[in-house]
């Protein structure tokens, strides 16, 4: 049994589709089951609620072999640490209590870099990896760069102003990946019951690097994890 969190989100939905295409036994945790397509609801077990709730995750993880973990955005959280690590603590304990064997967590690039301990969401994502790793479960942390789909937020500015803006230097080289590629890597790991131990899987392109074991750094890029940038955002004309 594979448990999928955030099954109505961009990554979770595509991951779930791939698991069902492989005829895997899947259980989902979802706040509103009506948001799942009827055909999907007919093929999965549904546990209603939030995956930050202790009772919900204990129910969902009973008899499960693998878990797809994705921390949802929570702008109301008092801190980034609480939004990521605090939200994940009940699940980490339930993984241990219920004997889940493998966890695939949506994380971030940056482990082993000089700013890994002060990089906001990146730092919090890496702390979630450490939290799950401390339980003794098999873990693959999907080390993410920026998502290509985030660039769609620029379309209105490009259309109306002819501008493409980012809060970093225009000459900075930074990796990116597509949501569909994340789902493909996640589903492949969830369907594979042969791996053990703790490692990272950088999702950088269709030739994704193999898992790297901790301790050690993930493959470096010229960008690294984002830190604060004191210079004003550049305004770059689009061609």
C-alpha cells in the first residue's frame, strides 16, 4: 500500500495518476474527497483530513509500505520551521509507529552548501528530510530546483509591460524542472520496493542524477539555495 499526500495538488495529482496507471494499491489523504475525480475516488482508499493531524496519519499509515510526503503551503504558520517541520512531526512519528518502510519527500537542492542553514524554505525542507531520516525509515529526498511552471506567473507582466523580472541577477545560471518530471521520479521510487537507507535524488532534468547518500553535498549549481538579496530586482526587457 502506497500513501499519497496532497493528491489534488500539481505534483501529487500527477504522481497519483502514474501510480494508478501501474495498478498500485493507493491510499490518499485529502481534506475534500470531492476534489478528486470520480474515477480516481473509485480506485483509491480515502482518509479524509489533513496530513498534519496525528490521528489522520496514524489511520492512513496503518498497513502502508511507502509514503509520498509533500508539505502544503501555509501562509498562516507562525514560522517557516513550524510550517515544515512542525507540520511533519506527527507523520514522522506515525511512520515509526506504523512500520512504514519507505518515504519519498519533496525537498530542495542545497544540502552541503555554505548557506544551507540560512536559506529559508530550503533550510526548512532539509530539516524535514532530517526529521524523517531520524526515524530509521528508508528515505529518498527529491532535491528540487525551481519549477518551470512558476514562470507562468510572468505571463501577464510580459503581455502588458514587455518585462520579465526576477529578484536575482539576469546572468545567474539556475537549474529548473517540470512538475511532470517530479511526478515521474516520485512514482518510480514509490513503485520500487528494493531500495533502503537515506539519500537524495536531485531532480534536474530527464537524466536525473542517481541517489546520493548522506552525509555529503548534492550536485552543485551556480545558484545554490536562495539567500537574501539586498540589491533591487532587475528589470530585463524580453526579446
